C-alpha cells in the first residue's frame, strides 16, 4: 500500500509532467487566473447591471427565463455576491480547459488548441461578464458542456446524446437563445451516426431530454403566472421599427402612429423596444382594438413589404463583430456597460450608490407600477467598494487591446466555414489514393467543426435578429475559436501527406484509450 508521501510525490510528478507537455496552455491559464483574481479584487461585492434585479428581486417578471435564479440561490445560502463572482470566474477557467481538452482529444495540436482557448482566458469583456451578476457566463458554460459531451466520442452512445440534450435544454432556461442549440445537435446526430436505428434513437433521446427542463420550467410558469412559456419577450418589433421606411410602407390608419420618425429610429433597436418613450410603447388604441393586435399588424406589414430592409439591417449588425476595434456605435446599447470602470457603475434608476457606498436599487415589478427603492440586501455583500488602482489597470487593459480583435474572429469564422464544407466533401478529398484512415480523420474533425460552427453562427444571428449588443457577441469568443481550430486542422490534414498515425497525442490518460478522431 502506497504511503501518503509517495502518493503526493506521484501526483506532483504527474502535474509537473502535464505542465511541461502543455506549457503554452498552462501559461495562458495562469495569466487568465491572475486577471480573474484582479477582477474579483477590484469590485465588491460584485458588479451589478439593471437586469440583475430580475434574478435577485423578481423585477419585470416574465421578461426573461429565470434559470439563473436557481443557480444563485444555493450559492447565496452559503455566501454573498462576491462568492457568486468567484464561482463564475472559476467556471470561466473551466470553459477554457474544456475547450482545450476537447480539441486535443480530437487530435488538434497543442499550440492550436491553446490559441483556441486564449480568447476565453484573456478577453477583458469576458472577465467583466464573469464579475457581473448576470446569466451570460452560465449560458456559455452549458453550451460548451453540451458540445463537449456530444463530441467526446466518435459515435456518442444514446445516453451521452440525451445528456447533451438535457444540458442544452437547461441552457435555454438561463438564456432563451439556448433553444436554438438543439437544431445543429439534432442534425449532427442524424448525420454522424451511420446506423439508422441508433441515429433515430439518439435523435429522439436528444429531443426528449432537451424538452424536459423547458417543459418543466414552462409548467412552473403556468402554475405561477398563468402562462406556459419561458418568457413573454421575443418580439422583433424593435428591429422592424428600426428598419422600416415609414414614407413608403402602406399601413392602416390605426397602425400608422406606431411607425417611428427618423429621429426615433436613430435611437436604435434597444430604445425602440424598451423605452417608455418609444412609439411601440405608447400610441392611441381605438375602441374595439387591442395594443397587441395593432403591433402584430405593424410587424406583419413590415415583414411582408420591407423584408429586404430588415435583412440588410440584421446583416449590417452581424458583421460589426469583425471590426478591428470595439467602439461605440450610434443607436447601439452603450458599450461602456460592458467595460470596467474606475468607479462603481451606476445605471439609474435601477442601480445607484450613495457617497458612503450604500447600493440603492430601484425595483419595478411591472411597468405600470412605480419603482420602489431599497438598499441592497446586506446578506448579498454590503456596500460598494472599488480598488481604484486595480480597476484602472483593468480598464486600461480592456481599452488598449485586451480583447479579441475582430479580424481574428473573422479568421476563425473563415476557418470554421472551410471545415464545415469539408464535412460534406472531406472524405472524397482526403481519401484520394485509397487513404481511408486520413479520410475518416478529416471527416471527424470537419463534423465536429460543423457542429460547433453552426451552433455559434445560429446563436449570433438569432440574437442579432432581435438587436445587436456587444454583450450578445460574447459567445463568439467562446465557440468561434474552437470551431476555427477544428476547421483549420481539418484543412491542413486534407492537404498534407503526413501519415494519420502521427497525429498529436491526446491529453493525459486519454492517450491510450481515446478513439480515433472520426465521427
């Protein structure tokens, strides 16, 4: 029986060997850890945003799914908001590790896998989101976890497919955009598993498991609010109002007052959708009509008569992510909301601080009721405190290049697109000369690329359909890099003549047990 000292020595030796083998990833992980420690130390108890009140105080019920509340409650039983931020930073590190391990298991070389994990670790906008009491980080975590489970084996067994579906379903209760993730997963299962019976069983298991948390959440919503739904938001009226040309569109007289002026359109989609001054929020409703019917008539008219203008608006916003720098764009939610500040951020009337640091919250349960103002629950962490030197450093880091540049995301996108194309034609290209082993390897890489690439492109495009926000682009730095790495390596393995057996070894204990990199 090994002595404790011997066990400790073996563990230490294994850790040192692992660090030496994966020193680039280890170095990036160390830097990411330091940055997260600084972010956690800079702001006490954590950063708050207006939407934070939905999850802590039930503000604006029905506006968004509240799965994040289920995550917060057990943490707040034993800690405060600082504890939540600490756990979120650890989850951010775990996402990076999961990306690296998955890519290595799929045969991607260490240097390329490390590049794919770098944006999650080093991007200051990611750091800021982890320090903020918001559900975005958890949506990323569930999305990545589901993809890792689905791609862990060459041909995932039914139980792993069901587990991935369950994770994707949970992600939708955190952020409703997670509903989209089931579509590329379903297509992946249908194509990646050659045995039709097994593919059918897997696809059915995926759908049932995916629906379980969504149906459960909706049933609870039905019992408490009378509505069987994840949320009552989901209108693209703001997007339509921002794109419409009111001078040329034909509208009924009762609907015409909804059409915004040029000045109102300049305020952007977010203002049109949410501001109480927006024409979508206040207009005369004739007797015998309803507000929802008039809005529906407006939406239908724009979709039928000016769909090209709407599509152009969505595409124009969708390419903003590839800009060299992240700057404020007119009509877009201020980017400053996602940037570190030298003082504790205020978002009046929802988030305010007194001179003594006391945090005052403006909670509005319904738009028809006035705000009620109260102090932040002392159990949540007390007064706002900012370590100004650290906050100033983080702000300077973020504004002077501490983020993933748009051209790099464009490179990942093009590589992901190329890899996705290889999922269709890769076997024919790579298998020239009868090299079936190489063809299997390329198709395996390409299919994994296709799953991740279509998942993130769908998430971004659906988000942009509603409105563009730098916040909603954060999943790109998590999922585009691994998709691009898989696509790039699939292309490289297609055009090179290196024997398939010389592909890089996989991580740790998987080196002898991992399956070939085919799907």
